[in-house]
């Protein structure tokens, strides 16, 4: 396949640049992409640095035009949506509202560890639906550790549950997981599109997974009565550091959610809504002296990683690699909607179990866009949204495959190590593999029945 691409490279003409691409540029684009991807997976060097180095090499070698890099390849809608949500969460976190909610949730279970497991799982799913996965686990994992320390039990069942539920719950909305943000921007899908097409399945998948985990861990969760009482003696209000800011944060979060649900009627992009919410909370909830600290809450590493990654993938688009793979995939599946959808769902799911789903989705987006070209396959182009939903489900659900499958998994694993209760890679696999395979199988049935058979995509 690669050999065929290289052989025909001199004949590849990029549409936006209207120039012939030479063989060395194709080779260089592929080599730079693969080397950068290898370094990103290895985590030997900061991934944002690697992505930026790769992007700069592509621009410096003339493979990607600088103007195209920042006008076409970098998805600014994705960048600003991430920025807005990061600022919102960063400010709200300073109030202590998230810690309050977690402690209150645990106390409502009256110290019963099984009920606490279920309620923290539900809280994690809700958080992951509206906050990115890494931020969600950064908020919930330390609180979970504090709760189980009071109960004198192992945090591992709780942390593994939160990893699995976070990855599943993150798939439910447009803003729940970066891959969804990327797909939404690329396919021009709204918040309500995800709410209608994906959320019902994710709610069912989350409920089934929680029931399974409750059954799986029930024999490992026993707490003495004295420790249950110790948890009940904790006052959640003690975790609120700024009650005025907490109220303002809840108000702006609610307003932002309404904005996401009505943005298509208001003629606003999701990124505009997120930045609007962030700006409003900065205006009414942050003092001038604290403003610099707000910008420190932004995960600039992630922002620059996205920017560099978009240009890296743009290099593959510009030299014609993506178009060639799209044609090859259509040849293999015969352009059949069912086969193509299942291939994307399972390929994304399996690949996401071993590599970060963000670069994976960044690579898949132009591939699906090319498949949607009516000139390649008019029939498939009419049902392109089914392919987008297949990609979204596969990429997010596959993040549960292994302990290294997503950034959220690694964050929780590092918290567990720091607390002296590391999560065994094999122990995680025993529970993650059946959950991942079952959720992908259910997603396959969902895609076939609702999107292909009933045509509700």
C-alpha cells in the first residue's frame, strides 16, 4: 500500500495548493509523522514538544504551507472550545465546589462502600460528560483516596471503576472528550446532535458497566462500622473555600450548558459558547489580582499538542496520503456502509486501546472527510454521519482497553502509585478487556440498528 502511494506520488496534486507533490515530500511527510507518533506513544519526550517539532519540520521543508497550517489545518474551533472549558473548570475548582459534591455524594451512601462505589461512578460519568476526562479524574481521584483512607479499604476498585466510567461517560456529549470536540468541529455537529445520537447509548452502557463492576467488586468492599461513622462526621462544607465563587461557578456552568443546547438556534458555535462562559466567570468571579492565576489553570501543553498535531496530520493530507488510504479502504469494504462503519468502529476501538485517541482521531478525521467526497462514492457520502458516530464511539470506548490507552488512565495510575497502592497492569486488564469488548459489541449493535437500519444518523 505505501509502495503504491510512493510510486504514484509525483502524480498527486493537492487541491488547495494546486501543485505536484514530489516523491521525497511524500516520504518525508510519512517518516516525520511516524517518528513523531512513536515518540508520542513512548512518552520519552513531552508530547506537545514532539508535535510542535514535527509541525515545524513540515513547514520548514515546504511540505505544508505556513498559511495553510494556521488557516486550514489547525482546527481553531476545537482549540477555543478546549480553552473555554479549561478556564471554566479552573476557576470553579478554586471554589472547592467539586470537592464538596464528591464528599456529599459519599456521605449520602451512609458509609456503605458498594453504594459509594456506585455513586462516585455516577458522579464521574456526569463529570466526564461536561469536563474533559483528564480534568475529571484529577478532581475525583484525590477525593476518592481521601474517602477510602477514612474507610480503611483499598482505593484500587474505586479508581479502576472511575477510569472505566470516565472513558465511557466522556463519549456522551460534544464537550465530554477531546475526540468528540474534534469530530464535532470537523463534521459540524452540534451539542444536541451528540445528545440525541450518542447520549442514550452511553447512559445505557454506563449503567450496565456500573452494575457489572458492583457485582465484580462486591466481595472486596467491607467496612467496619466505626469507619463508616468517621466518614459521616466529615462536613462537606469544610471543602468550600469560596462560597460566593462556588455559586457564581454553578450559575455560569448552567448558563453555558443552556448555551450548548441552544447554540444552533442562536447561530453560535460551541467554541463561542465555551469562551463566553469562561469570559463571564472571569468577569464576575475573578479579582484583578488573581487573573494571572486563571491563565495558569489552562493546560497549555494540551493546547500546543493539538496545534502541532493538526499540522502533522495536515502534512499527510497535503501529500495525498489520506486520500490514497480512503480509496484503499473503500475498495476493501466495497463502499458498503455497514462494513465501513464497523471497520471504523472496531479499528478505532482497538487502536485506542494502545495509543492515545487524540492523535488517532486527528488522523481519522481527514480520512473520513475524504470518504465523504461524492466523487469517490456518492452513496456513502449521503450517510457520512454514520461513519462519524462510529469513529466517536470506537475512539472513546477503546480508551478502556489498557492502562496506557488514555491520558486519564495514566493520571489515575500515577495517583495510585503516589498513594502507595499501585494499579497492576494485569489486574486492570482482567476487568478492562471484557468491559471494552462488551461496550464495543453493544456499540456495533447500536450503530447497525439505529444508524444503518433505521437511518437515524
